C-alpha cells in the first residue's frame, strides 16, 4: 500500500474541538462546557446531523447553530485548526515511497482548500462532495480518485474518522482504517482501528 485516500476534517486536521465548542456554546449557553462531550458524539456522525439533533433537543433554531458553525470557518482563516498528530510524518513517508496523498471530503471546496493551505499539508489531489459527488457512504468520491489516478483498489487505503469513510472505501473495493476518537464509540465492524496516524507507517512501504 503506497497511496492513502484521506478524509480531511477529524482525520488529517483536528477540526472537531473547535466545532464541538462552538456548537455547545450556541446550543447550551452557560452549560456549554459540561455538554461538549454530548455535542462531540453528534458531530462524529456529521456537523449537519449535530445541528439538526441539537435544534430538536434544545429548541435553538438550526439557523443559529449553522451560524455558529460558519463562525468556526471564519475563525480558521486566521487561526487554523491544527494538523493531526502524525499526519505530516505519514504523508511524507507516502511521498518517499512514490505514493499519493489524496483527499475525499464532504467539506465544500473553498473551506477545504483554505484549511489545506493554512496548515501546509501537501495534498496531491482532492475531491469534494459539493462539487457534484454523492456523499459517503456512496463510493463515488473514492472511485473518482481511483479513476483519475489509474489506481488499483488493492494498492490504496482509505483512512477516516467515521464508519462512513470506511463504508465508502469498502464499496469501492478499498480497505480502510478508522482513526478512533477517545471516548466516542463508533461501530465500524471488523475494520482496522488506529489511535494514532503513525500506526500507518509500517503499511506505507509494504507493497501488499
């Protein structure tokens, strides 16, 4: 395996803490600090799911919660979310092995490009669902990158922080690894689970 198709937010870039805090403040006000874990369990499904669920639970309009989420994107323009521990190291190893670092994300392209530029991640190519691709777990994003770069599924690994990332890869014939968020239980079946991206390093130079 010498190419990885990465998810972006929560996998390569540690976006969750800022999003969780912003939505907790918007949804729970003074109780925000004690409710961040509750919000985190929702954002690990998706930010859209979190906004919808929090609106139902709290009565705060979805528009207000969406505005809080958009405010995080504005914040990242001058204070970008940090790169995930080990990401640069693994990406460099992939480049050294002659592979590609590709990204398949639900994030809109302007937001994704802004994050990548601000963090200095060296990404070889990226597809974004809002460009016209079905969202995961559809394999469309993965298949687009496989076709564009003439890759065999057996030569690629999908890495993400949510089960839908791995489901999309599996539907395209690509094995996956789930980056586990401590304290957030996720059902990914028998998929490979990692707690740190550097656990991928032994796979990068393995031609199998």
